[in-house]
C-alpha cells in the first residue's frame, strides 16, 4: 500500500490508537478498484489506496498534503469551490454521509466529472475524520463498483450495520450484526426491528423513526437491545436517514456498537473512584514532573489541603526540605516502572505538622504501557511509631533494670554498686543529673555526704557544700517515702533555710524534683537517690515505679556489700593472725627440735631415747603444720615466693620417694618411669613439696594397703606425674572442693589427722608453674592424683 501511516491490519480514523474507532481491513482497502482516501478534520490526508494513486496519477504526502491545494474541486459550472463548502467539509461539519457530483482537477491539470461519497469517521462521541470515495461518472464501474465497495465496507465493519424501512422492517444485516445479536440474515431480514427491542424500550423506536422521517440523524444514542438468546446488551446507536434519488426519506440505516466493555470500564472506574474516595488511606496521583493530579478525602483529612488547593501544585509542598532528595529517588524508581513499597518517611501538613507515614508508590501506565505518572498511597503511622517507640523504651528499661539487678547481685564493691545504680536510674528517669547522698550525718546532725553523681561534674555540688537536714530533704532521709514535685521552686517546703533561702547562685537548675530513699533490711535509711531537671513536670508516677524497686534492690546490694566488707575484714584479720601465729610458733619449735636432737645423741637408757625419738617425730609434724599454715597465709596475701631455676625433675622425684620411704615403712613406693633425666624450669623445693604431699596423703588414706605407685612420663611439651593409692577413695561429688582451703572429706575417716591445706597448697604451687593438678577416684577403690608441668618454658 502507498501509505506509511497505516499499520498492516487496519485503517482507523485515529490510526489505530482507539479500540472503538471505525476499522477497515487494510487488504480490502488496498484492493478496492475505486479511489479511496481518509482525511482528518483539519483536511490533512491520512491514508489512501493504490486506486487513488492511479486515479490522481500522483501520490499525496500523508499528514502533509491537505484537500486543497492537492485537490481542486469545481462545481458543475466549473467554478472552483472553497474548502469550507466541499463535500468533505460538509460531511465533517454535519457528521453525516454527504454525496455530490462535481468536477475535479487532477495535479496534471486534467478535469473530469466525478461522484464524491463522504462518510464521517468517529472516535468515541466525536468526529475524527472522513473517508472519501471518488468515482468517475464516465466509467463503466460507476454503479457496480460503487455498490461492491459499499457492500464490502458494510460487511467488513466491526460495528453492526442494519437498514430498515420507515415501518421498521429490517432490510439489510451485516456480519457484525449477526455476531452482536445472534441472528443470521435469513432469520432476521423481513422481521420488525422490535424483535431486538426490550418491551420497556419500544417507545424509543417511535422517537427514532420520527427523527428519521424529518431527515434528522441520531448520534450515539445509548440504549439496551435484545439478543436472540434474550440477553439485554448495552449499545451505542447512530441512525441516519436513507434517501432515494429524489431526496426523499425511504428508510433508516443503523450503526450499533456494543458498549458492554465500555460500560464495564465505566463501572469499574466508578467503583475504583468510590473506593479511592472512601479509603481511610491517603491516595493521590501525580505526573512524572511531580504535579498533583488527584486527591482523595483521606488526603484532605491527613494533610489539611482541599483538592482545589492542592491539585496542580507540586508534590514538594508536602515534603520537608531535608527530604526533597527522597522524591528524586521515588520518581527515578517509577520512571523505571518499579514500585516503591512501604517507604517510611515524614511529610508536612498544611499547618506545618510533621506526619510519619508509610508510602507505597506505583507507576501509572498509558494504553501503550508507557509510564506517565505515579499513584501514591500514604498511611499515617504516628500511632504505630508511638507504639514501636514505647515498646523499644519498655524493652530498653527492662534491659537496664536487668543490668542493674545483675550488677547488684554480682558486685560486692560498694562504690561500683552505687555508681551503677545512680547512672542507670538517671537514664531511666530522663533526669539531667542524678546523685546518691549517704545519710552520714555530721557532728551537728545537719548534712549528708555526696557519694555518687551522674550527668553533672562533682564540682557543681562540692562548692555549695552538702545538703542539710531541711524540710525538702527530711522526708527522704527519714524514710517517709518518695518525693516527686513538678516544680520544686513552688513547693511549700522550699526556700526557708538560710543562708541560701532557696537554690544557691550557680547551682544546677532544678525544677522537676524526684527523691527516693534507700532503706536497708534493718530499716536504716542508708541514703537517697536524687534527680533533677531544669523543666517542670518531667518526672511521672512511672518513674517512681521504676526507681523504687531499683532502690530496694540497691539496698540489698549495699547490705551484701557491707556484709562482704565485714567478712573480708575479719578474714584479713584471721589471715594476719595465722601468719603471725605461724611465724611465732616457728621460733620455739626450732629451739625444741634442736634440744631434742642433742638429747637424742646423749648417753641414756633405751626407753628415754625411744621417747625422745617419738617427741622429735611429733615436733617435726608440728613444724610441718606450722609451715603449711604459713604457706597458706602467704598464698592468701599473694606473697608466696617461687625461686625458679633449671633442675633435674627425676632427681627431685627420687629424693622425695627416698624421704617418704624412709619415714613410712608401712608402704612400699613403686616407681614406674623410663625418664632418666629431665630438665624442668621451676622452684625445685616447691615441686618436691607437692610430690611429698601426694605421697604422704596416699599412705595416710590407704591404711589397709601396703603399697603406693608413682608413675612419671614425659613428652615434648610436658612432664606428667601420678601417685596412686589403694585406699578408701573419694566420691566424685567431692572433687570440686578437694583443692579448697581447709576442706576435708570427713566421711572418709574422721580419725585421720589433717587440716585440709596440703592439697590447697599443692594446687597453688602447680598452678603458679602453669601446670594442672587433678584427681581420679572411686570409693573403696583408691585414688590417683595427677599433675603436669609444661616444658616449653625451660630456660637454658
């Protein structure tokens, strides 16, 4: 075909952009034997077929050439016609079929007589152009081809085209009518048009025929008609008079278009509009340039603007200055046909109030799928934000309370407990500063001692002296209860005490005031927590309920701390006594041992030597016990000294075995080892002390046995020694306490002497050598004590 403006399937009055426009298959259009072209309402040629090119012997430029001057029309007197009286212009003006016989001058100057038939083309309810058929009157195709053309157009139309007499008898019926109403031509032609009209609408036909008899056209009359199946369908009806050669009305031509889809679309649109307008969420639309184009009732309620005030304005009137970049991001996403879901932000109302909202934005597409704007749904999330904030605040408070309770439960340092309690309660109450004052009355019974402070420098209080026993503080330090005042400067108890008679100059500003007593289990008011803020009404009953339990917990912690301090003092005195007593006992024991050794060497009876020998053994035991007590005292004081050097571990073991074997002939010590010599870095005397202690215990706690086994092994990293007895054994639940100071497993054998300090000292010595000491045992099967020492620290 010769037109570049038509697609490959149809000719349309608006070039295929409107699905309701008149359509004609392009193959039929191009194969018609007569010249046919279409023009828009401004007279520009929009399409033409091959016959038109042959007829004019020239091809017009689509959308560039107008009827005139491309066509020059003349009346039958060969007078040139002006454009506004041409059949094309009359057809557009009247929106009716127009026919005329006239002369036309071709581009080559040749004039011929033609018949022009002009049919209006519609886009919705308005005329969008005209289709023109030109037939030479001196051509044998005049009648036959014209009829064939019109028949082809009618039959291929997608609109139902029906003709009838003035009596309402149907005389023609195209394929689209058959498709729309369900009747074939043979079933309906010859029947009355009322076959298609619901009873309630029969009166419409009288009105239509009345207008047609007067030569009037009826355009886009929306009504209901019946199908063969009895279903009512909505249609848009256009009716034109049919004239004979004499110009008399002899019938009517009807074009019926099914508007069901359009009705559905209108209804759908109406429902959507109703939903949008009644929605509790703000719904608005805007162009890609940010111009607001729609605004529902909820938007007015949220932002305060009416639709008239805001439509046509830029969306930035709702956006805080600091958040204008967000709009660029949103429009960028929409331009890419992407949704923005649940975007939480802030927007501004007409009255300047900032509103937290959740924003969902969707692209708006035209019929070609191009993004032309955006639809926004905004939900006020102020309540949600408040709930979230309250939840976070509640959770935070629980965490803080849990922290302070944990500190109070675990901490025994008085200073740390009070500082932590002061810091946490200051944060919980939102106070600008908080403090704990000890109820440490001075000699005159007037003042209290500042102990901890939070939120302010200590100098802010110290230069004003300590608070005195005034009416404001009395209630707290006497334990009467919590004091909470919205404005302390207006309280009747405030400002009556010289020299300041109120707040000292330069003092931290206090308006809101909260004071909570801290009372020990004994009922003694140990002190008070005080909180201040420069604004009035800051503290609430909720703050009272939070600080009160913490103060009670703090009192328990302070009780525990005081008790711990007392126990610690007693323990220190006890250790001091043990150390002093051990040291003092050492001197006479040393002298007694010396005298006994002299007596043992002097001549005398066998019986006297025997008693002297036994006395020497007991003194040695007593001396060993005193040495152990002295070691315990040194360990507790952190003064146990280790003199480390390189020594042969095997020599130490052999010396210890020899010593114990010599003094204990009831048991035989079996040594199992393949170690001949082994250099270890440590304190040889202390390591020997451990081996001796383990061997002594093994013999002591296996009175019914006669042997003890010692095993010594070594690897590249450590040396391992074990001492095994075959005695009474130890229950596993006692293992964890076995190496504690002064612990004895009494149920083993209460007659066995000892203070329970040997294993404690041994454990400390091995630990200070970075080794490990442990036990494996079963009751009645004996025990094995192990210890290891690292070899990696050996020094050459």
